[in-house]
């Protein structure tokens, strides 16, 4: 009986994921641009492909909020026998699946980027784990800043504070780190960070996974509370 209840809950949640994914089908073709965009970026430094894949595919998940308002999907969801918490949960599941897709896409493109990049990357599993854990922390940070605001205000009112401003800050931080790495560290900053992470795998990678999971949990809790009280 417990398994049957869990199965029904999972099925209804994935039904909302399917509904959201179908709603943004007009944007699906844009996904074809992402591998080329990442490959071009990888020409500078392959090691950033995984975090950037995470960023780009997470940004794609924001389209759900845009289409939601254009098609007035919120009112449609309220007519379905689905709790608002499951709508939120489904959207978080979709964002996590896109995060996983960004990680796999970045890892798959690294060998190709290495062929043309002046900054080679020869990772072992410890380095890969560190990059993936950093990407998960980055994903948790983005979803903490963005999703609760978008659930509270909607896309049109919340896109400045809930997407453009956080995304702009993340991009500026990325550019600052890259410039500091090239000018002050001769391109060796990330290398030394990965060496440190590989030597302290449990502390660094485990810590980033734990912190990312905490941010994800807080973001989900806030979004559920906010969306349940929102009036349409």
C-alpha cells in the first residue's frame, strides 16, 4: 500500500513535469544551440564546460515561468487534482534533470574541446568529482536566489530580481575569476584549486555537495510556502 501511494505521488509529480515540458516546446529547438555554444567556450578553457553547461541548461528551465504567464498555466494547474506543492516539486525535478543534462553535456564535450584548446585538461576521477560538486553547489546557489522569487512574483514582475540580476552577478564573478586567473596566476589558479580538492576530496567535494543540497532544500521549502499562498 505504501508503494502504491508513493507510485501515485511520483506519477502525479512527473505528470506536472511533462505538462511544463510540453508547455515550453516552442523553446526546445534552442537546446540545439547549447552544445555549439559550450564547444566555443571550451576553446578557452575546457574545465569550465561543466559549470557553464549547468548555468545554460538551468537558465533554460526559466522558460517555464515565462510560458506559464503567457498561457495562464497557473489557472490551469488549479483546475487539476494536483496540489500546488507537487507543481513546485515537479518544477524542481525538471530543473535537476536539466542540471544533470548540463553536467553530462559538459563532460562529453571536454575531450573535443581539449583538441583545440590552448588550456588542456587531463582529469582523473577526483578532479571530475570536484568539478561536478562545484557545479551542484552553483546550481543550488542559482535555484536559491531565483526560484522563490519567480514563484512569488511570476516571470514578468520577477525576471529582473529573480533571474537577470542573479545571472548577471554570476557572470561578473565568473569573468573576474577568469581575469584574475589569467593575469595574476598565469592560468594556474583553477589547477591549484583542483589539486587541493583532489587531496581533500571528502572535505571539498563532500562539503560542496552538502552545501548545494542545503541550498536546494531551503529553496524548495521557500518556494512551496510562497506558491501555496500566492493568489492568481
